[in-house]
């Protein structure tokens, strides 16, 4: 039993030792082969940090060489963005301004929208309550000629007013039953009032505004003539007196200016002691006056 055990142990000993034997030299060889590695580590000296920064320093130089192109691209892109932003801001600003203007226009009252100085128009001058007034839109009624300042007009005041073609003068008149009916001239603002003559009416302006034409007021059995008045010289002239035959009572009336304003269209009627029907009186004979020569033509 003991020898067998010894044999077995020997076998085991013989078997077990060989396995480590080859491994041990191999490990030694491997260790010996790996042994030179420490010297390689020792070869790298402690100043290894010096080459280490040198390699990163080289990289920035390479980056610097490629930076200008990228930087220009970035700058251009930034400028484009800035322009777009400014454009959007400007657009929003002006849109906001337009909205504010629209809101202000909606909030304005009709009084605010009326021009404070409207243009003058001849139809703005009229008779109201016997006085000559100016009625401009958006302004208070202005009295140009107050009837209370002219007692000769009575309670009725003035009856008619016309504006000269150049909008510089007024011709206004009072009619019977005024105590002293008369014809007047003034500036368009009511200043410089001048009485042309008593018992005159029917004022018509010459096309250039330098003269007026009118008739005298008289009883139904008295003659009526056509007159002219020159503003510059303040002189009156009877235009029809020379056309009346002796012993005839002739009554003229003014119809108006011709289309070319070169003639004054008129009508007339001859009366005697025998009264005529109203229709016959109103449909009197036609006549015209050449305004250059003052020649009267009975038609």
C-alpha cells in the first residue's frame, strides 16, 4: 500500500512538477522579454511636458490659417441677420404708425376734419335777416354789412347782393318799401362801403369786374333807364336815355349778359296813359347794348 501510494505520489510528483517547470521558464522569458519596457519608460524624461504643449500649439496655427474664411462667412451671415431684423422692425414701425393715423382719423370729430380756412366762394355771401353775411362752412356766420347801420333801409334791410367775378367787391341794394332804396358797393369783406346812388336796383357785374349795370327805380308811369357805373372813376352814365323818342315814356329792363359778355341783353316797353295788361308789359320788346361802344340796338 505504501509503495503504491509512493508510486502514485511519485507519479503525481513527476506529473505535477513538469507543468510548472516549462511554465516557469516561459514566465521568466516573458518577464525577461517584458523587462526592457521599464527602461523605455525611463527613456522618456521628465521634461516630457515640453513637447506636449508644442503639439497643441501647432494645432491653433493650423486653425488660424483656416479661420479667415470662416470668420468672413460668420460676419456676412451676421450682417444679413441684422439687415433682416432692421427691415422687420422698420416694417412693424411704419405699420404701427399707419394704424395710429387711422385710429386718429376715426376719433376725429367732423369739426376737426373741416379745414380752418375754407376757400372763398361767391355763394357764401348772401342776405340773411336783411343784412349781408358770409356763411363759410365750418365757421360762424359773419355779418359783413349790418342793416342796423343803415336806417335808410328800414326794417326790411337789404334785398340783394352779388359778388364781382374776381371775388373782390360786393354790390348790394335795398328795395322799396325801404324809406330810401339805394345801391351800394363795398369790398368783399364789407369794408369801404360806397353808396352808388339812391333809387337804383338790379345790379349786374361786367365780366372783368370793372363796371356794374343797373336800372333806376320809379313809379309805374315813369321812365326807367339802364345805367353803368365805373368803379375806378366812380362815374355813372345813363346808357338808354338817347333812345327814347320825344313824348314817349319808355321803361327798360336788364335781362343779362350775352354768352360772350360783349353785350348787355335788355328789354323795353313804351307806355302811355292807358294801362296795359301785366302779360303785355312783361313781354316787352328786345334790345341789346354793345358794352364796348355803349350803342343801344332795339330789336
